[in-house]
């Protein structure tokens, strides 16, 4: 079509739509999303080799079918990994996780634009039958401040005397405080037995937890730290409160934090036996209720993993090194720990002045190093 000099070429809606859905445009847009996904994960502190591995399964499946990722269906992924892409179960599970993680990113960042450009809703081709238990969370977890948590636990402690079920209220309070002090997960804490407490270990005692396994290895036992405040709290719990539950706390398999419920079969026998441990959903519900009642500030919703983030962030702000925080949380890799410290307050300028001061002090006291 000839265009008169001096006049802009006006695109009709039909021509714009045709330009947007062209093959080259869709492929280019796909590569742009891949690049931005890597940038987003790079901000979380992942190594370059890890970043490359995150997107390889997505590109692999898309190249096999010649489709953009948002045009893939569950049958495509199932057929590929059952046929040409079949590998060991661990490898297939890892690739499924990586594909699903990329789609979690697409859903949050590009779902609207993909629907507008191509008229397709973004939905992971890794369906409910093959989807990993936990999907990537690209939101920023902001834990409550140190002051907000001090006030929460103080108000929570003051309310214990008025509780309808005093023993249960004290159990929930102790679990919440220990979670914050030790940084353990809800499932780890609920599974602790009285025999897992080792009062003589370390400076203030430690307790054993079955940590979350990495790369499909299953639970790994590790030590969790009580610290001085946690030791006093757990001692009070064992000496003054734990015996108020109806089970036998002297039994070697007795849970540290029991449920108030007794299995009907055990209740019918009317014999002394270890109780059943409180479940993570029950603990989460109690923690949420306490947060709604006592938590002040911009963070309004409290859950166990947020307390784990708070433990990492606040201990780092108090002076713990990255390695010490990693040890506290039981992480295998420091890059995982770094993601927990996204909201930690840091002042590189003050840290630089402090390090320079320490260097001057060392040179002043050790003059032999000036030779």
C-alpha cells in the first residue's frame, strides 16, 4: 500500500493483531520471558550454572513440539517424559519442578500480557497429578520487626491466665516462641519427642529435629538450638505444664508438644500411653489466631515459616554471620539462606568504616606486621 509523503502509516487493529501473533514475535517474546526469569532468579543469589539449568527443560520441551510454552498442554509434557524425554525418576521430577517453577513466574508476571497478545490463559502443563508439592514463591516475605514480635509474645504471655484451655494455650505459646528462637519448621517442631531434648549439648542445650531432605533424599536429622531464652522456656514447659496433658510424659516416645485429643482406641483401653503429637495445621491455626489478636504493625498475618524468616533476619541484624544463620536454619547452601535475608537491614558504609577501624586496631597492636 502506497503511503503519501508526510503521513504516518496507521495500523488497523486487524493488522496489529496479525503482527502480534506472528511466529517470530511469539518466539521472541518467549525468549524475553526466559531471560527475565533468569534475571529474577539471579536476584535470589543463584549461581550461573543453576540459572542455565532452570530453563533447559522448558526450552527442551518447547523445541520438541515447536510450541511456545503457553501453548503446551499436560498431555504434551506427559507424552514427552514418557517417551523421548524419559529419564530416571529423580531427573524427571527435577525437570517437572523446573518447568512448573517457570510457569509460576509466567502466571505472576505475564499472564495478562499473554492473554492480551495471544488470547491464551497461562496454566502450567504440569497438572495436579505431577505437580510438585511446593511451587516457587516470587513474592517477598516480610517478617514482623523485632519490636513487633517482642510485643506479640509479651501480650500473648499475659493472656495465658485467661485462656479457656490453659495447657493448650501454653503449648501454643511455647511452640510459637521456640519457632522464632530456633528457626525450625512447623513440621520439624511438631515431630520432636521429649527424648530429643539434649540439655547438656552446647552452651544452652539443643534438640534433634528431622529436617527437610534435599533433592529427594528424605528427612535428615539435625541439631536445633535452644539458646538461653529457649532453654528456660522449654524447662518451664517440661516441669510445670507438660504433665497437665492426659498422656504419659515419661514414655520414651512421648511427643514434646502433644495434642489434647486422645485416639479412641487408646482411650477405651484406659492405660497409660504416649500421646499423639500436635499437627502442623493445628499449630498454624493457633499462630494465625495469636497474630490476629496481638500482632501490631504493617505485617498482619503470622504463620510458622514467617517466624523462620524472622529468626534468620533478626539474628543476622544482631550480628550473626551468614554461615551462622545458615547453620541455624539447617540449609545446605548459602544461596538458600540469602533468600531469607532479603529484608534484612544492612548498611555497607557503616560496615566499611567498622572493618577499616578493626584493621587499624590490628596494625596498631601488632606492629610486627608492618615490616
